[in-house]
């Protein structure tokens, strides 16, 4: 039986005349890394805020570790760690002091967890440096450290790699993978850096204007992110006619700049090139390509992707 | 609840505004009577008179105004730092979170409220050579009433700090409110009779009566105790209801 850490049912949130969330049915399987994708204002943060108890839904329910009612739902929140809309820190405190304040808040016995957590996020040895003097990347790490205090089973991270340098991005990615694979922590992560999400997430949810458009696994996404041959010839119109008649397919697109995207023949590029050459066409560019998460996301929300 | 109080206590101990305000009040407590000594003959000032008119009189402003600054930094800044999100998402009951905050803020306010009565009186006793000291019973009564009224005012400030959720706005609004409100309430009570009991039974008016505690009847003394206790409970409950319903941004 599939175990879910989070399920929302018909979750809606209305702000005066604006619908921030519209009947969202989202589910996150235990052990997964759920990449939550959406534009600014799509409803990602609103949903995360409702899950975390910062806001209440207008209608619908949240089920966290199978608990959906009042006190039990709130108790279930003790099993999650959150970083919502950036790291929330006491600027006048050091990293250790920030963690100590949160350790006491969460009622975690013993101070050993502080050094252990700081080490995990690479912030050991920051000494007396106040959080206000940290770089953005260090603040992000400290925010993640706070979320990790108390060994949560479910981690909710809203834009955790914002402001990190390339090395920092890789380190956070590796950290999250480690937390997921070694400690079995389920992770909900929202990020604008879709290429990064694609390297990390095992499941995806696409939200747009308050509607959850689609939920899919990494395998399903990879299948949907179609592979194609990227072809440039001296006569695109003739090439289109040749492809349609000789390859018996209409699974191609002729782009305004004359480039052709031919789907379905990635494994047999030789056949395609020989047919084109035999018909007297000059091939200027010929390469197998794949649609990435960004392109797929843009396609789903009906936007134009300039890759 | 115990862990929440420990966490709030830890944060109060680390709050720089709390220590700065305490430091300034300590300096004032030691420095002000020294200025009087330098200005007048030491034996001319009775410690009891100084305690009643200068210390308690001046402390009325300290109780009403100085903790507003602490409320801005200790409560409202939790919203602007975003740390309130961590608190609420921790899975603790919002009512408990609010009361833990209120209790520790009240302790901070009581500390601030007692610096002048304790330290300034102590300093003045030394400077004035212990001339005509206040009666110990009277002194202790005023001390614990000061602490009680400090807590009552803290509950009102905590409500405003939660409502405004921005340290700058909260401090500005509360300073103006606490400077003007008793005068406004006094004028309203003088002109509209139905507001008279509101003024008479308010902590704003009764705070000024602490200095006369030795002359109060037992009925008036009961009123002096019950009103701040009820104020603390009522504003504590109102604040906790507001906090429970508040969307944390």
C-alpha cells in the first residue's frame, strides 16, 4: 500500500477577489522528492503556507501523516521541517544561538544536535559571527539547518537554492539527495531553477494560476519530454514533404526560422539523413535533442519558451 | 509549554534592545539622584519624598513607554524576521505560543519597571545618607504593585505588537497611544458619564494611585489588585484569539 505523507483535497484559498488556490488535490508519497513548479504568484507559497499552518484554507482539507483534523494535524506538523519564503533567522544571533532558540522551541533534548546539524549543512566553525553578517548562501544553509533540527520526516523547502553560488547549489543538491536516500526524508521543494529540480526530484507537480495542472513521476516526465532530431536543411518546405511521404509521419514541426524538429526517429538518425540526402537536400545541422523540464513546463502552462 | 517558555526566555536574554533599555535605566537610576546631590544639599532631600514623587512619579512613564520599544523588538520583529513562521510551523498550539511570548515579555517589562524603584531608591538612599527612608511595608507594596501593573501594560502592548506585526510601526503607534490615551480617556470620561467607570477602573488611572497605596481602603486596595489581573487576562485572551486567527506572512 502506498504511504503518503501529504494529501490535499479540493484545497482552495480565496483572497478577496483573487483565487490563490483552486481545488488543489496534491499528494506526496513517502520517500519522494517532490518538485513543485510554478511561476511567481502561481500559488506555490500559499499552498506551502497552508500545509505549514501559517494560513488556513478557504475550503478543502490538508492531510499530513494521515491526520487532517485540528489538534492532530498540528501535532503532525511537529514531524516536518520548513523553510518558507527564505531563511527565517534571528539576525543578532550566531548560527549556534539561532539553532539553540529553535531547539528549545521544538523541545529537542540535548545540545548535540546543533553541532551535528551545522556540520551537515557545512556551517561548522562560524563562531561568533552573527547571522546578519552571513552571506546569502550561508543564510540559506542556516535556514535549512533550522528546518533539519529534530530529524523531521518531511522537509518543506521553498526556494532553498536562491542566492547560492554554483558550488553551493551542488552542495545543497547533494545534501538533499543524502537526506532523502540515507535518512529517508520526504522532501517538498519549490524552485525557479528548473534544471536543478530536474536533477533532484523524483516527482513533480505543476501549478499555474492556482490550479494544479499535473502531477507526474520522473519517468513519466522523461517520457513526456520528447526526444527529437533537430534538423536544418537548405529547403525546409521540401524537407517537410520528404519526411511526410518517405517516413510516413506527421510528428514534426517546422519552426519559423526553418529548423525542423522531428520526433520519433532519435534512435535511427542514419535513415533520416540518408533519405534527406538522397532527395538532394543539403544538411546544415543534424542533432538529436531532448525537451527539458523548462520547455515542458512552458508547454504545460501555455507559454512560449525561447530556448 | 515549558519548552516554549525556555525558548522565549533564551530569546529575551539575547535581545539587545532589552539589555540596552536596562542599561539606560540603570545609568539613569544611578545618575539622576547624583545630579540632585550635586545640585542641593544632601540632607535637604528625604529619601521617602524622593521615592514617592521622583521615583514612582517618573516610573509611571517608564512602565507605559519603555516596554513599547521592547515589544517592538521582542514581539513584532518576529514577524519581520520571518521567525514567527518557524514558530507557528513547529506544530505547537498557537495559544501556547502566544502565552509563552506574553509571559516572558511580561517578565521583561517587570524587570524594566522595577529598575527605577529598586536601583534609584537604593542609589538615592546612599547619596542622601539614608535620610527619612520609606516605610518597608509601603515600599514592598509599591514594588509588587508596580510589577503587577507592568504585566498588565505588557498584555496590552503584546496585543498591539501582534496586531501591527512590524517593529517600527508597533513602536511608533504604541508610544503615541500610551502618551495620549489616558488624557483622551480622562477627557472622554469627564464629558460622557458612561465612560467614567471605564476610566476609574482602568490601569491607566490606577497606575497613578500606586504612590498612595498606604492611604487606600481595603476595597480600593482590592480594586488596585483585581483591575491589572483582569486586564492581563482579558488582553491576554484577546491577543491569543487574534494570534490564533492571524495569517502569518
